[in-house]
């Protein structure tokens, strides 16, 4: 079982950092797409009442925080909730069903502290995408937000060969063909992903659905590259990372042979959209569209 699990992850360096934005009550991890909020109850309550009160306060803080989270350059969740009952009900349902990650009761002060968490992709965006939408919400807000498939690295070839032998022994021809295809791709040394350096881009705002544009403003990504069929194992249109190219190039999303391209600026007042320089556009035009179709993109940002 451990061997099989090893196939699903890429070796990565420990020096790269998650992109984390904190305030007094809440923390957004833009690398993992988690939103964590805390609540502190009033004092003078028994344990049950204090913990319950603290959780409700944490959920209230979470609702306020998520309203300001960007879906894309022009739409926040607050806008989406105002315009769509589906988005509103999904967001409120996710917060109501949030996971309690920690709780504490102070027996002296008789107050409670609770931290709750949701996954912005799994708990919200994917549920909206899968909703029975009669109003054109998917095209209007979320259609570019699609996901990536699992990747393998050259370090997995030894394990893959062992699996190949086992499947041959068992006569599982479909599995044999599947493993051979993976091994073949790994040995081709094709470009496996794109790392976009946006560390020096002023006014860049993180969002769940960023866009990549050329100098003229034409959308390069996600454009029409990412299809609905990619909504399987959700976790975002891009990964945000803090670190260097060397530190992130073996991350699962882009391993093991990504290219590095530079972002020039944001696109006007659409501050979640990145504009590439001419050289980067030229490089990107030569990349296999499979990379874009599978959303194999990491964006490097400042701390």
C-alpha cells in the first residue's frame, strides 16, 4: 500500500513555503486553499456552552472573511452570493459543516476557543460546479476553475517497474498497458509544467481563478484549454508558492521538468490577472497544450 501511495506524490524540497495570509481572526492558505478561523466565547460559561459559543463566533468570522475572497479579478464571494442563491447556499452550507481543528476550554476564566476550517475548493467551488444550475452560474463565475491530474516523477520508475512485473504475473493486461504508458512518458523528458514568476509584480492579488494574458490583454490561460472532464480530483486552477524555481520544480503539480517564465504586470484594474512579457509569451506558445489542459501551473509570489 505504501508503494502505491508513493506513486501519487512527487518528491519536493522542504524549503518552499506555503502562501499564507493572516489577520486577527482568520488565515487563508493559498497553497492548500484552506480557510481557518477562530472564535473566542465570553467568559463565565460551562464547557459545553463556551465551546458551542466559540464555534458559532468562529463560523461568523469565517463568513465575514470569505465574503472578501476573490473568485477572479472582478468577482468576490460576496458579489457571487448576492447574485446567486446557489453560491450563497453552498457557502453557508460549507461554513455550517466546517471542520473543528482545535478547541480549548479555560476552567478558570470559563471561556472557550475554537478553530474551524473549510477547503475553498472541495467544500465550495466543486459543489457549485456540480450544482444543478438553471442560471448560467458556471459560465459566469466558475467555468475556468478546473483541476489537475496526478503526476509521477522519475523517482517512481523503480516502483512502477515492480508493479508492471506484478501485473504481468497476474495477467492484468489493462494495468500492464497503463503502467507502460506512464513509464514511457516519464522517459520522454517532456516539459511537465509551468512555473510563473510573479514575485516582482506590483499590486498582484491572489484569487481562486487567476488568468494569464498576453501583452495585448488576450487571455492565454485558462481560456478554453481546461475542460469539464478535469473536474475529478479538485484542487485549484494554479498553486501559489513562496520560494525559488529550484525549490518548487519538483512539486506534484509541475514535476519533474517544468519551465520558468516571467510575469510582467497585472492587467489594468484586474489585479488577479497576470500579463506575460513577449519572451514568456513566445516560450509558452511552444509548450504542449496538454500542460494547460491539465492545469500544471505554479505561480511564485512574494511573502
